[in-house]
C-alpha cells in the first residue's frame, strides 16, 4: 500500500510512524508531508530514511491509498480536495469534518461499517475523549440501552500537543527554581493546578470540547443518548482519564457490566479495589487498550452505573484509532 502522513513532525504524526511499524501495516511506499517549518526533516521508518515534503496543492497524492492527516482543522479543510481528488482515502484527525453528514465518524470497535460509506473519500477520527468513552459505552449498550451519560474528564497536557507537554515540564522546572512559570499554551498555569476549561466556551457555557462529546457520541453510536460533560485539563503528561456515570433503560448489575466490558473489543478491565487495582495514566501511557475500573452501582440512580476509564489519547485517542480504521477498511489486520 501507498501511505501518506500529513503533519508528520507533530506528536500524532510521530505516533503514526511508531504504530504503523508496531502493527506491521503493509506500507510499500511512505510519503511524509508537513508545513514549511517541518519540510526537509528526515525520519526513519522500516530501516529507511524519509524526507518530509512541503504540503502543496499539486498531484503528490495521486496513487496514494490512504493519507493519515493530523495538521489542524484549517489545513484539513484547505487540502481536502487536493488529498482526495485522485481517490486517496483521507483519515482526518481534526474536528473539521466530524459532524458533516457525508463524512463518517468512526471508532473501529463501535461502528466499523460506517468507514465503508465515504462519498467524499474522507473519514473523521473522533475527539480523543469521545473515543475512549464510546469504546466502553458500546460494550455496555449490548446489555441495555443507555439513555444518559454524565462524564468528567481529566485530560493530559499532551492533549494540547507536544507544546502542551513542553509547557507543563517547563513550568515545573521554573517553579523549582523559584521563577515565574511560563503560561502560553493553557489559560492558566497547569503545574500544580487543574483547569476546568478545554477549547472555547459557547453560548450555553459548555466548551466546544464538552459539546463534541455529546454530539460525537450520538453520531458514532447511532443513538439518542444524551451526554453532559465537564472537561478538565490536569497536570499529567500523557493519557486521559474519565469518570463516567451511565443511566440505562433498566437496572444493570455490576456483574453484567463487568462481563460485558471484559468481553468488549479494545477494553481491559482492571478493577480490584481491595488490592488497589484500578487504571491510572502513569501506567496506561503508551499502551493500546482502553482500561476500565471502579465499576459500581450509582447509589443516586437505580438504573445507573459508574466507572473510571483511562487511555493514551495520542495512541487510541488519535493515531491508533486512525490506523485501526485503515485496517478495517483495507482488511490488513484480522485479529482482535
């Protein structure tokens, strides 16, 4: 297969290279693209060195089967036609096309069939927080229909890209030195703090990040489920955590839920409270599954359960999910 990565120098672009190699994706030709700032850089893949080309409006994508795009929504919108005009499938990691009716929004463990309906040759990768939540919700939906979800996210600095991690690390160094912490990427100092604000606020005082979780979940699950989210940035380098409250149409036992989650694709149940076993970002970073724990009855709702989930948002929340879409689409991987 002929594969392209757009935004190859970014955190997600670099993760694409690692995951394609780890999963033995059949890359016969690899093409890397980037901005003027990253054009000319070299990266190694499969024992060979590849040079990043300047992304331009030309025929560079002719003959390319799939393009993994992670260069921001503005770039995705500008270059959509350039990338897809010769039949290349564009798997886009930005929010540019997620809610377009003619663009499927896909999480392979949940709605892989949607990836085969691509009138614009574009498939959207969902928001990172939505992805890990719906992998768990899809397993529970098989037990009973989910009516409502309340979720509080604890999102790592790397959700804001490589610059987010760098700023968090810089702030800790500055604090130790007794210096004033640098604040640029986030609204406030993140080190030693939590910030209940991700993306911009909308007219109803929810942020765009929070509304994404509502609308994207409905589109992915083909469901009327209502999702109310509060998204919080925390001083963790990598891997997002979520506290999730689920209301079903009927009471669902903890045993039913644990069995469904344990059998769910892409899920690992880590839930032994007596032994202090539960998922944490420190140990989940740079892993593949969505980890679930703290599964228990919602004592405030007879039809409710609550759980905790953690996943590496650069992998499952971005690059890995996109590669899994391609695997489903092109039939390059058959195992669970």
